[in-house]
């Protein structure tokens, strides 16, 4: 029967802070700065959303209403006038529709009068973004500094699982953000809130909603057929209405050592758990992690792909013919895949093609490359597994929120003894057993043929050592050698920098010149640039410009500082500090001074640590005859520091950087 809704849902009345669409006070446009952030290029005056259910054409549909008003203060804020609204259209016929879209730009004319410019229909475009996903795009008209833009729309959705999430925080300040969700008892959603901002309002109300429904008459064919009269009936489900408001929410600003703002942004998300119609058993939607793992296991682009290992049999046999140990097999296969298959710049945990196609074309996305690696490991008789994960930029996986949509990457894991080693063949310059820094995001889900398990995505230690052996001559000139050795992610960064430079010579000259003005590299050598399984080593002959004042010489012994400036300048911090990996840096400085100079003053040796000893800095300096030697070590062996640890960490860096600037004083003897 066809159902027609006659009594619509009742909603909370708008609060005093929320102004209706099209109703704007000209005083708003006369404001020159954001009330809560004087440096903002734009700010959200109000953002209001509402999600609820209606019966349309005989079935429930999920409705989402959205209204936003943004004050653009500077040209840098023009980007907020470019709008994209994603919506889904499935091949099954289920779809989402964007309706009642309208917008205005408000400006003041030369007489200081309010002018409204309408968003015209011919300025709105639809594009296909990817499979099943379309995007409605438009740019607000007549945008200028000081204008206010406003638009609203509805999304009518057949997808109950797509109850819109809500972000209370963004890249510009938000004065008022309000979201209201009304859900009938037939639908059960898990709610997940995140972020470090507090709710201004957080209300939940339960009530009974009455829907009077009319169904049309129908004609039944056949001998016993006839017209069935229309009629009405009432649905009166128990409703739950949630109402959330955040007020004066600061913008998410770039800070050092934040893994992903997706981990910390103030938001509400929903996951459909079950649907229970009257007099029918419940239908479960959200899964346990075991069910999620099983979906991957049975997918043609993932688990079933790995079962078709005949495609790599001959190749694996040839690669491992002379390998006498599991480690040798791993290295042979890893080097082949990492050096022969190029990355097409696409992420994803699902393959886009058969393994044979990846090997033949030597091109693929992350999953094409690393699932090929897993398949070859398995064919070689190794205990290997795919591990799905979320990159740091994509945000950490919430293990309490089973969902397919949290992942965007896959790597290989091989069990060696009692431990698992990770392998990522995609970048091409990672040593075996190392994940790229973007993959160090907490935990990954390892999926086997029978089971699954969470596994920590730990980073091995990274090390950087610099040894400077210098001589000061009687004229105040400095010559000597520098030797560096880098391992782990420090070596990865340096290899990338050297390979990406115009040429090696320019890289070394420019890098060391940036450390000390007047430093010249006269000779250099590099070892293991392409042998990524070994530490990267460099050796340089250098000379520096003579000191201008030679009677008394002041200088810092640091040729290369651990940090040029404190990365933690803000007095307070709301978010954790996430170092990408543990690191140890060592610096050994030796200087021989001429007989006509004496040491007038040396800095004092010192040790600085955080209270839990997870960050350490040691500075040991001394003189033996005409030789000055300094030994420094900087170590961070914990990846995450909580906001309550920030003050101590900031003080640690302040003291360490101050120590780097202390000077040695030499005096010329008469």
C-alpha cells in the first residue's frame, strides 16, 4: 500500500542564538574581526543541523537538514565560499537526493545598505566523484571581504546507515554549532563523540510521536479481485531526541606533532546497530570485529585474491631458489616487489586488479602492491598475513567502533619466531621490517584465514649520529671533517631528501650552509644510499669562514642542532603530542685549538629529563690539553605525551635548546 504522512514530526524550537535563513542583521556585516579570534580570516556565525525520519512513498526515509552562515573577513577566507555536498546513489536504486538548496551572499553597498545576492540554480553542478558517490558543487556569488554567506539544503536518504555525523569544529572558529537528531524506536544507533571541547548543551528527551498515515486504495487483479478501499492508521513509536550545542569553538590550528586532527576534532558519529520493526525479529547491521574480518576474508579484492597464489608460483620459486632461511626468502621477495612495482598514488586496503596484472603492469595502488607481497610470502611457505590500518592523516582506528570505513591502507606481517615483522613495499626506499611513518598510527587489524587480532604498529628505534672533528688555526679559521650515520626513519628522510635534490652535491652544500653561515663543503661521500637495509653514512670535508674577532672568540660548538627552535611555543595545549617514532640523536664534537689560544670559559655539563625519563638530554663537555670535546645525546622513547604532560615536555625542550646556544669562549694569549 502507498503511505502518505499527514502529521509531520515535531522538533525543538530554535534557540534564541539561531537565526532563521534569510533573516540577517546588517550589524553582522559591520563586524571587522571574529569575536573569539582576532586573526581569523573567516568564522562560522552559526551552523545548524537536524536529522530525523519521515514516511515517504510508503517507507521511512532519513532526512538531514543543514543551514550554515559564515562571515568572510579576508581574502584568505574566500575558500569557504566553495561548497561540496556529497550524496550517494546506489546501483540498486536506493539513493540520496539533495533538495531545497538555496543560498545568499550578503554585502553592504556604498550607502551602507544591506544587499542580498542569490545563489542561482545554473551555478550549481553535479559531479560523479567515485563509485556510488556524487557531489553537488557551487561557489557562492559576489564574495568579497566582509561579506556573509548563507546556504541551506535537505538530503533525503534511503540509507539508514548514513545518519550524518556532525563536526562542531573546523579550520575556522565557530560561534554556534547545533545538531539535533530524532530517532524512532525501530532504529538503534551507537553514538560516538570525540574531541576536547565541552558541550554548551547536551540534552536527551524521550517522547511518543504520532504519525497518522493514509494508504491509497488498490485494485487486485483476478476473478476474486476488486478494489481494496484506502484508509488510515497511526504509528506511535517511542522517540529519542538528542540535542547538542557547542559555543565559541576555537579553530583547529596547526601544531607540531599532531598525528591527525581527525583524532581530536569535536564531533558526533553514528553507527547503525539494528532495525526492529513491530512483530518482526531484529535485523543486525553493525558488526563485531570478527564479522568485519570475515568480510575482508571473503572479498574478491582481498582474502580471495590471496588464495589465487598460482599466479606467483613460478616467480617465487625463482626468487627463493638460493634462499637458505626465512629471512633470505623475505629479503629476496621484498626487494623484488619494492623495486619493480610502482605506486600509482592511490591508497586503499582493497586491490583494484589481479595479482598477475600488478606483476605484469608493474603498477598498482597500496593494496595491489602489498597484497602481492603477502601472496608471495605465503607461496614461499612463510606465515604471512595482511594487516589493515588507518594512516596517521586518516586518523587512528577506534577499536570500540567496528566499521569497514576506518581503514585506508594494508601492509604485510610475517611471523618470525615469537614476533611479527612488518613490511611495506610501496615507498621503495623503506628497509625491510619498517613501516612508513604514516602507518605508525596505533594498531592494525591482522586478518588470517581463520581468525583476526589487533597488533601494535610499533616503530623500531631511529638513530642519527654526527661526529665533528675540527681544527682552529692561529688565524681563526676552522677546518675539519663531519661524519654522519643514520638509521631507521632518519635515514629514510635523508634518502628522500638526497634523491629528491637536483644533485647530491647541491644537497650537501645547501644543507650544511643552512646549519651554519659560511660553512663550505669541499668534499663529500655517501655510502649505502641505495642499500636501504644498511645505515646511511656520509663523510664531508668542511671549512668555515674565519672569526672576525680573533682576540676573544665566542662560538657554539653545535654544527647541527637537534632543534633550531622550540616546536612547543604555546604555553598550553589541548591535544596530545604525538611523536612519529622513538629517536636517539648523538653529537660528538672535537676541536683542537692552537697553542696561542686558551680556553677562557666552557659551558657546564648538564642532564635534562622529563619526570618519567621518557625524554632525555645529556651534555658533557671537557678539555684535555689543547682539545675540547663535547658529547651530547637527545632521546625520546615514548611516542605520545598527554596534554597534562605538555608543560614538562615544553620545559624540557626549552632547557635543551638553551643549552645548545651556550658558548665556548677562547682568548688569544699575549
